[in-house]
C-alpha cells in the first residue's frame, strides 16, 4: 500500500456518498442532513464520485481525512402506525417495516449524523414518508363520508 498513489476523500465527501448512495436520499434531503445548500451538496457528491472512480479504476489507495470523529453504533427508527421505536446497528441497511406491526410507515428518529433539530408536522421524515403520510390522511378524509 505504501507504494500506491493515494486518493484523499474528505469526511464530507464520504458522508455525501453515504447519504446519497447508501441511504438513498435525494440531493435536497441529503443537503439538509449535512446543513449545506443543494448546490454545495451537488459539488461535494460529484467530487466524491470522481475520487471513488479514480480509486477503483486507477488502482490507487483510498485515504479518508478530515478530522477526528466518533461514529454512532446504532440508528433509531419509529413506526408512524403503532409508535413502536427500535434500534439497529449501522451497516445493516434500512428496515423495510416495523418489527412489531409490519407497517411500512417508518422513519428515522435520530435524523442521521448531520442536520439540526427539525420541528413541525414532518420533522424527521423523508419526502417519501411525508408523501405517504399525506396520502394516508387524504384516504382517511375521503373514507369518512362513506362510513357515515
């Protein structure tokens, strides 16, 4: 490894890859998690992808730099249906449903490794979960007149 040319990936670039490619966030949501603009996130992820390609294709060593950080060991999820909360370790993928009631209406409680506190009706929910919640509310509103 000492003879290999190095590609230096910053911690911000690594986080951008984690959010966009591993967690599947859209750029706007990933930018919010990192407390940067969408345009800045776009520049960070483009640079990160270029460096990872250079590492993979060029046969270079990958060096991750950018300071001292501690990694969280567990992520906390909550079910919108039954309010059950549970934790799973990083690196195990995003759960598909609540382990208690099997509902797919779940969201991340801890909000990831970035971003500040968010408040309001959709705090901590991704765009897809927000849309799903709106659709559920609409369906309930439409069903009420039929049931009366």
